[in-house]
């Protein structure tokens, strides 16, 4: 179990950032995507963009980048999994689609400042809240090892 020093949320080990508020958990955080001279303190909980305090947009203590759609994603969707591999996350999205579930994938490695930052699970997949239970059931059937569901340990 890990817990977030910023928001006190508990979640399964293996996340690079707090899945709840976006705080960067490792001491070795990448630079802010917009300010290469400033270390990131957190990231957008949706796309994973590294943010310094000047760049973060917070809503109820949750960190977002400035893209309004990402706040929308968070309102309408739940984090299904974090994955060490974008390919695997894409594979999950494709296979969820075959089960009638629309997932969306984001990866923190899209951003130049994290591209070479060692991250355990840079890719994340979100599904509509109403689909979360079905998507978790499907994941068990997919039987993939390098993903985890952050809520499971709670
Ligand atoms: Zn947190
Ligand atoms: Zn974002
Ligand atoms: Zn910044």
C-alpha cells in the first residue's frame, strides 16, 4: 500500500503519481512541462502532464493541466488502470471496445520532460463510470500482468 503525502489517499503500490490528486510520489520528479528549470510537483491526473505549482489547475484538490476536456474526463470517467506499457494500454482499449466498452488512453510519456524519466506506469486508461464494473470484469478475463487497478488495494 502507498499513501499520498499530499491528499492522504491510499492505493496499491506501483504508481508514479497519486491517482487521486496527481501529486508526484517519487523524489526524482521530471521537470515541469512548461518550465524546464522547475521540478514538477504533480501531474494532470488525466494526461499525466508534469506540472509545477504555477501550471497546475486544481479542482477540489485534484491537479489538472489547462486543457478543459481533461477536467471533463475526470468528471465523467474513472481510472480503470495504470500500465507500464502504452502498447498494452492500447491493447486493453481495443479489447474493451470489442466488449462494447469505450475506454480512453493517455500516456505521460507524450510529454518531452517525461519521455526519459523512468516511470513505472506512465499509461492510464479511463472508462465511463457506468462501465467501470464491467470493464474490471473484462480485465480479469484479459489476464494481463503489468497493469493494476489503483482502487483494488483499498
Ligand atoms: Zn494525492
Ligand atoms: Zn491533462
Ligand atoms: Zn510550470
